[in-house]
C-alpha cells in the first residue's frame, strides 16, 4: 500500500464518540464491575445514540489504546482509586507522562484518591496536569479528592460522590427497610485484615440473624474467610456479580461488611446496609453524603446498634453537581 493510501485509510477510520477508561478490565475486584455498571447506566442517559469503546486502566497502555483515545470525541475515566500522590509507584492507572500527552484531554467521572497521602509529587503533578482536561468539568467521588486536585492547580472539579450512588435518590432510599431483616450478607477484605475485629463481626452476625451469606468480592477474600473458619458457618455466594445480585433480589437480606461497593450494590437493590469503614473511601463518602457506616475501631456496641437499631437510609447525594457535570456533554451535543 502506498503512503497516500495509508493516509486515506487512517482518515476514514470510524471515529468513536466516547473512549471510556474502564477500571474493571483485568481487575480482580468485583467492586469494579459494580462501578462499571453504574457508569454505563449514566452513559445510557448522556450518550444514548453514541458509540462507546472501553479501554483498560489496569494494563500498560499500547498503540491501539492511544489511537482509539485520540479518535474519540470524549475521553472519560470512571470510578475507583485511580489517583494517588505518587503515581510512578502506585500504578492502578497505568499511565505515564508519554501516555498523558497521547491520551488526553481526559475527563474524570467519580474518581477517587488512594488513601490519605501528602500532596502529590512533581511527577504526579506533571502526569495529571497533562492528561486531564483544562476546559472540561471533572467529577470526583469525595471532597478529599477535590482538595488533592486543587493542591496542584486543577480546580475545574465538582464533588459528585461515586457514580454508584447516583441512583440512590430520596425516593429510592425511602423504600429501603429501616429495621433488621432475617438474613444478612457479609463481606471481608483480604488486603486489610483484622482477625480480632472480623471474628467479632462474624460471631455477632451469626447470633443476630437466621442465616449469614458470605460474598467474596475480591480474589483473596475467599482464602481469608477460610482462614477464619467462615465457610463452615455461612452460606457461600459464588464469586460473581450475578450470583450476588440473585441473593439480593431473592432473599430477605441486610448487608454488613467491609466492602464498600458490595454495600452500595445492596442499597441499589433496596436492601438495608451498613458498611464497615476500613479506609478513606467509605469514611470520606460517609462524611460527604451520610453513607451508613461504622468504623472498625468503634466499640462493639456501635456494631450492635447498627444491626438492631432503627436505621433510616437518608443520603445527601449532590444531584445538582451531578447534573452540572452531565450538562457539559448535553451542551456540546447541542452545538
């Protein structure tokens, strides 16, 4: 093929409307699928007639990803702990400075910061200021993340909470039971273990409910549950989102556990949920919107109260900021 023909072919390639950088691709955490599900629901409203291509954040970025991103009208990255103060070391988003120049400008959608950290280092500032859109409006999942971005001069940001909460309207939350159900789903977190607390939680739930179900959201959760002798005492849910959804849809369950998005999924399904906060994600979202949480270091009676108390699910999801973030795409569609 001569050079001119190659140019014609490149120019005639189909231009995708949305390049979605999807953290659930090659992820070992089913919580990323819950985020993906929420993001695609919102895309259905915003980009109802648009072509969407999903690109990975978890793997090293190649030429095809560069090409697809460049050809897209919008580039959006959605959810989870993709940002940190030391992005050369913490690489949940596999982006380097060269990628930042080729992929951008990218718009954030409910993205969060990994753990409590000092202000970003020079390399991180360079990557983020290069990759992220200067003119578009970014959406982050909590005020802590907004402040971290502001510390490096990225101020075109609104706190919308996580996209998994965007469907938790007052009307939806009003339908969630306020009193304890007969059964409960338990989750644990393999990479943040506290056998003393977790054993106490297991014993408390076994004593308070007729049946306890255990869902391993992450690949190491099952092995951790086995170490605690959990599988002999509970009903194991298969390690798929479909299996978890089936229990939420068909059984009279509450949720109580350390996995944030498993808890939010339960709330999406109209189930009473209490999330045990073990890191900055649950703590910060709870501080911003009132997500029902207890902290791992709370006294045992706080856990008992969360199980047996009259609990109203009343959230302060910032729907005005969500609509403001969405409107930027509606405005561009109408131009």
